[in-house]
């Protein structure tokens, strides 16, 4: 149920392992493309081939109609999105809807698996009652139910799905054993059996919030060290030589389908239980403010170059929320872009994953040089591989003389940028 | 300068490496014990032998008088404590005092090394001017100056000092090279050369605050998961199977000479620079409140057993701030102890490191059984090795019938405690 960033590779990998898989989605073009053996996700290495082969072999097909596949399935896997709304409240409407659909057609003896990321308790208190009332069956007796949250990293999903251990928390003991056996045999991964679905969902949130909080902490160090004249990247790399330190790096903020939303699933359950997770909430706020800090650095660097944001020509290199993926979901670069536009800049975009496509309503240039030509300021928004070895002297000749350079993603050195003639600023960097 | 937890092993290891070392301290008994070849630190494996041998060989001696040793030294190493006062402001009075002393007797051409943990900028803005005005010499020209923060873990200092890379930030380039060469040759460790003293001090604080914040995050998860009926330890152990997660565990709080103070050195510089590190401050507050949560769990567990804290006999197992060290500096167990006393409990202490000594004004029992006898509640405050395999059934027979058991350090399982007949609570645990 759901052929998105997680559902499509999950379907394809189950089909590759020999299962007969039907992917159900609400978008006609997704279904048609998949049935034509085409892969919508261009940034998932290995996936296109698996889809081509499994569709050709007849083990993978897609449909808009849930009734047939659900009523005949031994396992039903929910991979629908769980975003947050504008007030940062979890939006469980897709989970709600798909639970009704699955419940309506559920075969006796089948097992329902929730891969979607949800707050601890949502499977027990929302999915289960809907399945039971729609099916007239009893969970843990007539049908099985388990959480097995996806643990993959966009851009590495095929590799992750066959290497990262899966967490399995069944509503009943049989579901835990069955689902663990399913993933072990289909994906060749280890499984960690936990007490119940809410524990499995807590694991998924805890590991993602660990990342979100530690990136926020890196950003907090960056903001302070900029003021103290200390280079945060130098500090973090030196810390990484200690056995009990794990490096995280500051940047333009945190985007994507997981980290900007996951905190709110837990905060929501926390508020309900009368126990607000303060650090997690604060971390989210710090990460959300980083794009504004990037704009502040743009203002500072342009000021040093004797210019204003207003009427400057600014080239943003990288719009994706993270390196080497074709994904602008909740990318922090969008706020950098819109703030600069609001302040009167003329912005050009370049991103190797989006050449010639429209992003934020603007056509992304085909060539980096076209975006940078005559720019008053260059801003690095994403650390794509292509930006790791920028020829700063050449860029400085293409851009306006004495232009500014703001590195929000630690792809250049301050010394290199300054030597090339740029007025330099970077998140967490000393300006020289 | 300073023969405490860091200074004594540093002196001993330099002496062992063949240097002629004089340790200066203000406490007569420290000097006398050291000169007698005795080791004050009983919980540092390997140290006693090194002190015995180096004192016997004449390469290590101690004195109360700084003039002679400072005026003849090629290297002067500052290892004085940098605590915080009651308002959590950094107390740099020892650094100030020792800087005056060292400056007064400083030999031309010698190098001053600051191992003490200080805020970024303190060496440049406080130590350097004092050294210059007292000596009439110029730093970086007439004498060298570098930060080389100690990076050791109490209880493992001898091992850490010869394995964990050292961070060296010189005020001038020659100091960096000299001090790096000194530590590499004396301790056989790698060195990481950084831009300046303030960067080296930022590294030390960043790596320790990473730990403090992540323990606070684990505590935040624990507090919430208790309410949601999820076992935080189960969750954290499952998370640890993911490649980008590092496990930290909840507990009774954070103590010792470093973590409870280090945040405030950075907060203090942040306040001065107009950039308060919010997460770091919040983390400190969360960790500081954990002892109160332990007391709350004691109240809950006793309540389940039909008793009040008032008039209960409570055995606290473990008073040290962390496992297997003889150190109660800022131990969170002290607040657990004092709160329980205030509320009218009759408290017994047992700790294998402090048998027969007075701690918190109370005599620590010689035997675990004597502390536990007739107890209404047992509280585990420190995860000493001795407590890792507690025989719960036996303890339950020694304690009062139907007693409570509160595990603040994850040394027993809830199931084991309940089966032994205890009313169980634990930080981050399900009560069954």
C-alpha cells in the first residue's frame, strides 16, 4: 500500500526475492510507469534494474484498485506517507484511510505490516481498531499485525534494505515471528524482535531524533564558534579522534521526508502523555532557523563586498535537501531562496539532479557556469559530489569581480575562497 | 602545577618517559604521599606502580614550593581544577593564581602548557596577559604557550593518556610543534594540531558536551517512554543496530569533575558573545533534575508496596558518580540521598569503593547485606561491576517482605526484580 520512496523499493525487493507482489497506489502515473517496468526514483542506485526485471518476470505489478490484491494477500505492507501539517501536527490521514481500505478487504489469517513512521501507540490505538471494526475480525487472533519501520536512507535504499537490521514489533507473538521470518528470508537482513509495535515505532523515532538533535547541536556550536572566531569544522574533525564522539556537521538546515517531521510524532505523543520532550523540540527550532542564518551570512558577505542583497544577482548551487538525491522535500534551501527573493535578489539555481526542471517555480540552469555568470554572490546549498572540487579561481572569473561566496555545506575552504578573491562566509567558519 | 586526578598521572607518565618531573601542589599531604612513592588515586589501574618506580628512580618528586621547579623548567604544565561556583559560573581562580605564580618565575625560552579545561579564549585573554605582565616577557617570542587539554576518562587515565590522541593548539606556531613533539615522544600518542589555544579548548568542550547532551537526550526519552509504557533501554539497544546511531543510556544524572561543569564554561563565553547555547543549557537542566526523578520513582515503588518514604528504611547501593571509580565529586546520588533524608527516610549506604569511609556524612557499610537488611526499598545509584549480577532472590529475603526496588542504572531486569517479589521501578523502564 503506497509506491513512494519506501513502498516502491520494498515492493520491488519482495518481488525480486520471489514473492508475488502487487503495489497499490492512488496515483495513476505511478501505477502506469511501474507496470511499464519504469522506475520513478532516479536517485536510487540499482532500483531501476530490479523493477525492470521483476515486472518482466511478472512478479511485480501495480494497480489503483486495492480490493483484489488485499483480499488475496498473505502480507499487507503499509508504506504510506506520514507528514506534518502547517501547524506541525502529525497528519495520519493516509494511515487512517489505508487502514480502512485494508480492513475492508482483509483476508482471515493474513498479517498487516506497518512500515510507515508513526508515533508510539498509533498502531495499537488507531490502526488496530480500524482494522478490527472494518474487518469484523480480531487482531492477534484472526489476523496478524506488526510494526516493521523502514530504516533506510534515501539515495541508498536498495543497499540499506538488504543490510540494515529490521526492527519487528508484533501486536501478538506470532506476528513478530512471522514478520521477522519474512524480512530475514526476503531481504537477507537480521531482525531485532521487540516487545510490541509501539516499541518498534519508538526505535525508529529515537534513532532519527538522535540525528536531528545532534545536527542541531552541531549548528548550535557553529553559531557560537562563528562569534568566538573558532572554526567549527576544525573543532568537530578534531573531536572525531576521540573514541566516544560521533561527528555531525552544521549546515543550512535539515530537510527530507523524515527528520523535519519525525520529532513532531513524538512531541505529539509527549503532549498527550503530559511529558513534552524539550530538547527534541528545541533542536527542531534550531535546525529550522538555519536557512535564516545562511541569509544573514549572505548579507554579511555581500556587505563586505560593498553590495546589498537587494539587486544582487545570487547563484544558489544545490537545491536538494541532501547530497546526491533528487529530492527537495522540505529542503532548507527553499527558505534561503524565498528569503533572498523577498529581499530583492535576482536568484539563479543550479543543481545537477534537476537540470532543466522547475524548482521553487524557477527553471534550474543546465550548467553551473550559467548560474554563476555575473553573480554578486554564490551560495552552496547542498554538498553534491559535483561541488566537492569547485574550481574557485575559475568561478571567480565567471562571477562579478569581488563577488561574495557563502558556503552553507562545508565544500570549500575559507582560505581557498579568499585566495580566489571572494568575500567569504560559511556556516560555522572563520571568515578567512 | 597541580597533582590531582589529571596532574598526578601526567607527572608520573612524563617521569616514566624519562623526563625529570617536579609536581607542585598546595596540599601538604599530597606532596608528602607522592614523595613517599604512594599513590593517592586508588581507582587508576597501573598508576601506583609508575609512581612507586619513578619516585624511587628519582625522576618524580613533589613540592609545595613553585619557585625552583618553575624557574628551571623547560615545560610548565598547568593541571589545576576549573570548577563552577554555586551560581554555575566558571571558577577560574586556580588558573588565575597559578598563572601569576608561573609568570613570576618563568624562565626565558620555556613553554607553558594548559591542560586544564577552560572556555575558548581564556588562555589567550586571561592566562597569556598574566604570564606576560608577571614575567615581563612576550608570549610567542620569549616564552611558548599552548593548550593541550587532557582527554582522559577517570578510572582509565593511564590507559587513555597513552592511547587517545592529544589536541595541541599553540599561541604561536613553534609552541604547537614543540608541545606536539613532547606529547608524541613522552606518551606515544598521535597529536592533532589545531589553529590556536581557543580551538583546542573548544574541542575539549565540544566532545564533552556531546556526551552531556546525548545523556540528557537519553534521559528525555526515558522520562517520556516511562509514560508511554515503552522500555527505553530496549529501544536504545535496538537503535544501536543502526550504522549512524551511538547509544547513550538514561540514569540518575551526571556527575564527576567534567560534564556537570564543562557546559558552563561554554555558556559563559556564549553569554559574553551574545549567543547562548540553548540545547547545552537545557541538557544540563534535564540531567540535573534526574536525581529528583529517582526520588519520585522511590515514592512510586514504595507506594505500590504500601509504604511512604517517611519512616522507610532505604538502602542506596553505589554513591560514586560513575561505575568503578572512587569519586563522589558532584555525584547525583548525593541529591537522591539528601532528598530521601529530608523526606524522613532512614538511609543506609553501600559502595564497594568506599567501605568503612564517611560519605555524605554517613558511614558506608562494609557489606552490601548490612545495608540491605530490613530495607523497605533498595536503590541502585551506581552501576559498579559488583552490582551487575545481584542475586535478587537473596536480597529479597534479606530486605523487608514485599520491599521496593528502584534501579536508576539499568543493572537488573524488571522481570527479575518482580519475580523476586519486589515492587519495581527503574529510570526509563516499564514497571513489570
